[in-house]
C-alpha cells in the first residue's frame, strides 16, 4: 500500500494512493483507520512530506563503498556499531520544493537514503520483532553541508539546516526488508545505485540499536545511511532520489536569500 500526505483545496489529509488517485484515510494512521470517500487526482493535489516525526534518527557510514569514498585512508576500519546522529524536524522538506543552499557554504552534498517510518512506540525492540514496529518505508535526502560537518565530531552541525531533509514522495508499506533499491540522479546523471542488501547494518539491527538508547514514537523517522556516489550540488541543480519500490523524490537547489 502507498500512503500519501496531500494538500488539496486548502485541506491536508492522508490517503491511499492507487492508480493516480488518493482516497482519503479516516481514523488513526498508526492505529485503526479506514479508506474511503471520493478519490482526489494526485495531479491536482500537492504532495507533502509523508511524516511528521518528533525526531529524525540518522545513521552514518552504513555502506562500505561510501566509507571508502569519504575516507583519506586506503583501508578505513568499518564501524563496529551504527553511528547515530539526529536531524531536526525543522529540516523536513516536501517533495518538489527547493533545497536552500546556505550563504557562505563551500560544499553541499546530496545523500540518497531509505527511511523507516515507525508504527508504534518502540523501546528495547529485538531485531526479530522489528517488522511489528515498522509502518513503512520512504525515501530521504540527507542533505549535508560538508564544510560544516568537518568542523565538529557532531555531524548535525552540517546536517540540520532548514530544507536539508527532503522526504517522500509517500510511505510504502512492506512485508519484507529485502530487495529494496536506492538511486540518485543529479541533473539526469546516475550518481548512486545500490540495494538494501548493501548496508553494513540492516534495518533490524539499526532498529534494535536505536531503541536500546531512546524511545521511538509513531511517525518517527530512521534514515539508514547512503551508498557511494555522494557529491556536491550547486545552485540550479536538480537532485532525484528514486527506488523501484518506493517512488521518486525530486528537489531543486536554490540560493539562500540574504535577510
């Protein structure tokens, strides 16, 4: 099932996406809900970020090739456990909206990621139980100001800017965590191309690790890391994150307007 969040005629709603139509959802999205009512053509609605999380938990260095490309070492050591940082909800950006290139930034990168949407309150979840806590998957661009990220061991310094977390285009419910693809195209050129099997730490291991350290709430997001192919974006560029299973997330880069 694909679940989209849309703005239509001044009203926001979640709905089931089917054959280009969005059928409104009534009830608790993360509990009991029904699908019905008059369908809304997706082309006449505005897609919104499909998550409204209390927090965005992100995982760094979760693909071997990405570790290699970001390291000056010939053979960097692989992480022994997931490297966790947080992105603020204020960084969330809707599909199709503009990523703002900060004034004074020297390098701003795209990072294509598979993101998990949490279904219910989760604490001390065993990896064998993870599917019971996953509402679905979506795409996320962990936009990163690389010149700021290098100035501190706390990566959020380069990752927490407004518009630095495009997410969408919708949530796809899944019965399995295998075979999910992830790609990025910058100005139409393929830059990243991987599958979920290329991760160092799979989603079950990440979920167990995170919930042993904090409580996840319904709607929270876990970004699972990016594969190799990360590179800078410039003002005017168009970045597309895509997946055969999860859809396409497209955003353009614009210059920040001085205040």
